[in-house]
C-alpha cells in the first residue's frame, strides 16, 4: 500500500510539472504573438503618419500672378523660378541654397499672413520666371543652369526660417555698401532678426558703385520742387552710411523716398554740384535689409555653408522643415 502511494505521488508530481511547462509555453507564445501584433500595428501607424507628413509637404502650393494670369503651382517649382530670376546661376551652390530657403520663407510668410494671398512675380514680392523664360535667357546654358538651381532647391526642400517659432519675413537684396541696414530704417518696423551686420564680403564686387547725373531742372522736377535752381542740399546719414534724410531747398525727403524718386541704386549717396548739374555717386544696390545676395556668394566662395550664411544675415533664426 505504501508503495502504491509513493508511485501515485511521483506520477502526480510529473503530471503537475508537465502541465505547468505546457501552460508556460502556451502563455509565452500568446505573449509573443501579442507583442508581434502591437509592433506590426505600430509600424503600420508610423508608415501611415510618414505618408501623411510626406503628402502634406509635397502638396504645398502657392498662387502667383504671372503674365497677368493667376497660376496655382507647387511651392518647390515656384522657388526654382524665383532663384532663377533673383540670383545668377553662376553663383556658388551654397549661395543658391541660401537663396532658395530665403525665397521659400518669404512666400510662406505671405501666405501664412493671408491664405488667399497671390504672390506678385515682380519686385513687389519676388521676381519669378517660367522655364520657358529661363530657356530664352540662358540659351545653350539652360540645362546646366537649370540642373544646378534644381539641386539647390531639392537639397533644401521644405526648409524655411523662423524666429521665436514664427515664420520670418526674409527680406534680401543685391549688394550692400559694406553693412546691411536695420529694418526700421527702411520699412518702419523693428524686427530683431533684421539687424544691421557687417557685410564687407561685398567689397569683392566693388559694391556696384555707380554715378548718375541730372540737370538741376530735371533733378528738382523729379523731386517735385517747383524751382529752376538748386540752392542747397544736405544729406543726413545713418550709422551704416546710408541717407536717412536728404534736404533740398529746404524740403526734406526720407532717404528711401529720395532713392525712389530719382531711381537710384541705393540710399548710400554722395551728391556734388558742377556746371549746373547734380552728380550722385551710389554704393550698393537695393534696400539693404536682410541678406546681401553678393555677400552670400562671397561667403560661399570662402567655404561657408548655406545655413551659416542665413544665420549670419538673419540674426537668431532657426531653420525648420
């Protein structure tokens, strides 16, 4: 009897052990299957989210006015047309990339401010040309130039600049007089990311200096002064060497208005009178706020990358995608 009890006890122990092992294996398999299912679901969700993000980026469009027609087009195609119009294709690739980000940012600022905004393709907003116009302008160099600009835009795809998490208004211009200008001195709005910076890189291009002349009569007529003789001229300059105001025959003009009325390249002016004529020497080209395009090219040629160029001319900005 005692022997039977021992045998039964041993058999019972084996049975319990076997059942527990089987339960653990089944439970392990069940847990593994659950984990695999969760991983697969997570991967599918990630793919879906990536697809949505990609689609959102790829479908960004803008409305532009070109040849008196409103055209809706892909943002990246628009940027190619702006870079082709605003900057020489012969410039360094890093300068072209900086131009691509600046022009994309400018467009985004405009449509973020007004979702129904139609971008002008003149200097009112940004210059833009079509592919057909590029072919006409570049002739046999079209393929080379187009591919270079296309690469600059593709390498910076979807990138734009922000300051304090807001898209900036990324003003730019041709070439400085050695310094960029504070925004408030030109556009009457102080913006911390558009501060005057040294741009002596532009000296490589002689600041595009130019001298223009007017008869005293034409000079006064353009300024809307009813007189035949210039009695006095006084130029008040800012810390950057540009005219903050010009006083002619007692009438005061803001430097930017003086430039516009006379069609001058910049507000850095030196005025002389000789033989009943007015001679005006200008230094630089453009309003002077933001990035100097020729300065950007000079920086690129010295080894600066496009993001370094942008962060130099636009103080404290971040580059986002």
